[in-house]
C-alpha cells in the first residue's frame, strides 16, 4: 500500500523555508520520494617538493558544500480541479532572490530545509534550491497540468558565525580559508556569498592592499555577508 508501512501512514516529506521572507513558506509533497542522493567532497592539495621520491602528504584546503538531489512526483489527477502548476511555480520561485533580500541589496535565495524522517544528515542540513527541472506528463483538455515530475538539487549553506560588535574590531570566531592555485578574491567571494563583487569586502577585512597579489597558501578570514557588504561599500 503506497504511503504506508505495516498499516501505518507515513508522514509526508516537506520542503520548508527557514529563512527568507515574502515567499511561499513550504511545499508538502503529495508523495514521498522513493530515493534521494547526498554528495559532498573535500579539497586537498599536494605541495610539490623538488627531488621527492614519493608524493607529498595531502593538505586539507577546504570542503565543498553538501548537495541533496531527488525526484518529486506531483499528481492531481483524482482532484476535481487539480493543478500541479502551483507546486512547480513554488519550486521555481525558490531559485530566485527573495523580495526582501532584493530591497536590502543582498539578493539572497530563501534558505530551505528538507523535512522527512530522522536522518541526522537531513536534520542538520539547510540549503538553497540550486536547480529545478520539471517535466509535465499529463494535462486536462484545457492544458492544465495535472501530473509532473521535478528533479531538484539543494546545495548546503553553512550557518554564519554570529556577527561581532562592528565597533569592537574583533576577528575571533571567523572561518579561515586557505587560498589554492587559481583562486582569486572574486572567485572566493562568489563561492562564499554568490556575489563576486564582494571581493572588496574580503580584501578590506583581511587588510589586503593589492587584490591581484594573493599567493596560494595565503590564509583569509571569511567575514559574514553583512560585514562583506558593508566593507565592500566602504571601498567602492
């Protein structure tokens, strides 16, 4: 019997907005997913050593964000006025910046949580909706979609360290990032904030006078988004 186990009804999975005002707050699945995949990778660097007879030990330089992917099945065939286009639009809207973030100049997407079961991975995961691919497979006579599948990918967003008092100048508790070969302040700002223009904030926070000369191996402290925006503005 679909949706049940040993005669017990299974709770429906939900995508819920945990941060981001002005958007649809949640999407309750009509059917639970049959599977989902989780991926995460780490970045390691092996510094070359002249004359070494074997590979040098790897050095940890950071980890890439975790991602969760799944297929959602949407079906309103048995509903009198069924229509799955609203659910699809909700998913698509979550890939865009929230109205409130636009007015604040941050242009951030809503932060989501996938709520289903008791997996510790899901309990601690928060992320933004990186991609949505919807396929409509059944329609009413007037073209209203009543059945569709949506393949989605959520990408992890690590909670920011609470901001320090701006007047204190404290840099404690900031996450460190070691610059690797080929990285620039712009690419780091894009990965951390989704905005390459915030490289100015990174430079200001780390007292970098020449942003074109940040050699591999340099350690940067990562300010919060609000700090990066404020510092970037002061350098504009």
